[in-house]
C-alpha cells in the first residue's frame, strides 16, 4: 500500500472490517485516503439481483425451452411449484 497508494484487498472492503487500522470511527478520512470502496459489495449485490431478475424473465418467457421430468423425487416438487 505504501508503494502504490491503494488499499490492498481481494475485491472489496470486506477485508478492512477485520483490520483494526482501516475503518475507524474517529478517522473517517482514512477511507478516502486509502481508497476503501465501502459501496463495492452492496453495488455488486444490486447488480447480481438485477441479473437474476433478467434471467428469470428470459427463462420463464422462452417458449423454446422444454424439460422432461426425471425420476428424482425433487423434480416432482420443483415442477409443482407455481411460478
């Protein structure tokens, strides 16, 4: 972090929650100084949920999509669910 000036993490602020020196109530300027993306995870969740909604629409309105029930018990349960 000293060399590049960026917060080092795998993808989001999640790692910062476990470090005692990044997100501090008395030093909110550290978040901006070290570029900790506090909105990264909620933003990804919102985008993922939107993709799920789009996928559901594509699948439920696809007249070319067919299925054949398998012999597994779960397939009877899943097919009985009223979408």
